[in-house]
C-alpha cells in the first residue's frame, strides 16, 4: 500500500503525537510502500473529568491514523491545564489489549497526560504519585472498568508491556509503556492534609522493578515467579551488554 506525499507530511508533523511509532512512517518525501505489519484496531474510551468520549479506529493496515492520534492527544490532555501532550501508540495498544482481555467494551480514563505543574500538585496531595511519572511523558493512562478490573490488572502484568499499578481501594489500574514493573497501592492508612481536605498516606507492596534490581544487584525478599525471573534475567543481560 502506498502513502501519498500529503500523508507523509502529516505524519512528519505528528512525530511528537505518535511518539516512537511515528518514525517508522517518516521515510522520504515521495510515495513509498509501507510494510503491512499493522492491523486495524479500535478503542472506546470515556474521560471521567470532561465527559468526552473517543470511539473508533486509531490504527489501520498502515499504522497509526494521523487524525485519530490527534483526537486522542486532545482527549487525553491534562484537563486541569488544558494542555495536550504526546501520545504513544504502544500505550494505546497496551490499553486496548487490556480492555479486550477483561471482556469489556469500554474504559473510563481517570488520568493520562500531565504537565509538571499538575503532577507536582497531585504528588503533594496523593500518596503514590511519582515525581518522574510516565504521565509526564504521555506514556501512562489510569483507567477503571465497569467489570473485571482486578482480573484486568493481573492480565496486564502478565503481558509484560510496561508498568502496571493496581489501586484496589480507588478502583483503578495504571498502565504505561515505560520500563516493565508492577506494584499495588493500599490506601487503607490515610491522613488528611491540613486545610486541603485531601487524603494522603498508604503503602506500596508487591513492587517488582527488574531494571532497578539489575542495577542494584540486590535480590527481592520475596520469591519470584517464573515470569519475573525471566524479566529479571533480560534486565541483567541488558545491563551487562551496556557494560554495567
């Protein structure tokens, strides 16, 4: 299948929106054949804060659909600052696969792209918000589902596609296309932030971060599953390849 020059120029202008996936489309300024490795994918989402929805294809047989990715960038924007950030198609693929695996037709988005200002504000009020969150890069999405949210978190961890955080008390899961890691947050121990009415406190457990373990050389206190052992072995091999 051929891409016309107009499509190429559009893709070029959307490198930051597509993320790394866009670079595959940018080859040369003339019609070119693109490998047919992509399959049509759709996703149905609702934004809890704005009430906006996205329902449709975001991939075709060529790859990410430019207009759909622009719509997703707007849909997943930081609603507090009304600022759109980059959208990585691998994050959307991860999300779509988790929704399908949970047997659901739609997900509700609680948080996606965040500006530094928004992330700092949330980190000051809410336990577990990382200062260097993948939300800042546009790689993370927090979602909830009508049903099967706990099974969805388990399936997402098994996919080994990035970060997976399970927040059972607040009924949502965090998905990102960053380094492979997973964790669970318990908000049962909460405190009130003076004068703000917000809550902060809790504990993080069952944390697994193979890259950090490989870099530190320290073993986890708990036994690792077969899947985790393989992930850790790959992380160690990558570190050794870098000469670490």
